């Protein structure tokens, strides 16, 4: 599976008219920065896991980069040195990847709450009180966790093809595939458990909320998933995920509402067309782009103050395929953020 196919599989399902989306058409023939060798350090978390942290140097406001699922901090080796021209830049590798420790595959070691705490403890270890957090792909879930639960540690948020269902929940969201259903079920499990062990009053409130909204959300997401499977010529999944990937995914779903009060840049990659596609592939691409545009539109509507940008023909690692645009947009965001303080 090539990178473009991975992108489509990850972002394949969302919606709204493309005309409502501010799109920047760019050709990815831009010069890449020469890779540098960052300094590697390790920070030990409160549960004893050593996390690999890359220090790219630089001066100015601090930026911490969170990589995509299955990737290490070295995914930023081309891009981070350019960002360090004006900022103090770090990246970390989440637990179980790269040189970071791999704790036992117990669900408690891989919840989003735990991964969010890892980000905060990396900031603590670096003695950074407040930073811009930039997340690529699944890294967006971790930085959103910090923004929701530790907002005082966040100066700004940058989503690098990352603002999908695990970052912002809206009924009908499609990417990653079936993630909304996982989010619904995890949220229902937690609420029903709280009702079971809570007070009589709390239980009544929770049950009312579940009946009034949560079951309706689940029904919407199941219908949307069924419709997508009906319309696509074939399913997106190539097979069941590896055990660790499944563990991290199933325990990393939170029903995040919109984020307010923090400057946000959300960049979405719009995949290019397949070369010489079949009729079924053309039809699938059209559906996937439609659903993607709808999901982007939902995100924009819920975050009216955010800068939401789409880049046509970009790779999933948009910071590598279109570094000049990403650098410019980050600088604009941070300059405006500093000017408004």
C-alpha cells in the first residue's frame, strides 16, 4: 500500500460542497531542507516509561511535535530544522515506538488519558510551562487531549492532516473509517459505568443524557458507516490491525467537543487523483472526497476562529510534501497569537 493509498484509507470518509472549503492548489515540487541530526534525550514518565525526545535546537517560542500513529519523532527530521529557524523545537516518540520504552500491552498503559499525560510530562521534563503543540495524524488526538484537560499548557494548536474524528467528534464524521462508532461505544461504556456506581441523582442525569443524545449519535454513525460501505466498491481495511495498534486505537477515543480559547491551525491534505483509475476507483474517489469535504466543513463550522486550510495534492505528511506552505501558516498563526496577547 503506497502512501497515497494510506492517506485515502485514513481520510476516506467525510462531507459538504467543495465550494465551501478554502482550497489552496499547490504542486509539491518544493525544495526539501537537508536532514539534520537532532540531539536525542530521554524523559521518564510518572509510570516509569522512558520516552525518546529529539531536540532540534533553535530559539524563540517552544514548539513540541507529536508524530503520527506508528511513526517516531524522526518523521520530522526534514521539517523541524526549518521550523527551528525561529522557534525552539522538540519532537517526541510515543511509548512502544522507536527508542521509547514499550510497557506491557495492558489497556491502562495506552489510554488517551495516559498518552495525554505523556505529552504534559515531556513538557515538564523540558521545563516548558507553555508551548505550541503540533500533531500529525494520530498525534492530533494527543495534543487535543492536552488542550481539553491542560489548556494552561497550550499556546496554540497545529493539526497537520490530523483534525479528524479522534480530534473533534461530530455525528457522521467518517475519517478514520468507523472511528465515530468506536468513540460512541467508548463514551457509552464510560457513562454507563459512571451511572452504575454513581449516586441516584447522577445516574438519572446520565441515563437521560444517553437516551436523549448519545444513542441518537450512535444511530447516526452506524447509518453513515452502513451507507459508506454500501456505496464504496470495496471495504477500506486490508485486514485486522496488529494487537498493539488495535489496543492503542480502541483505548484512544474520546468524544472531544470543539476547542475554544486557543489559536488553531488545521491543515487538511486533499489527495491527488489516481493514475489511470478504473471506473470503480473513480467512483470511490469521488465519494471519499465528498465525505472528506463534509467532515472538513463540520470542523470549520465548529471552530469559526480557527484557520482551516486544505492543500490539493498533498501527501498525508503534508509538512514534508508542502513545507513552505506549512511553515508560512505556522508563522502567521503564531505571529497573530502573540500580537493578540
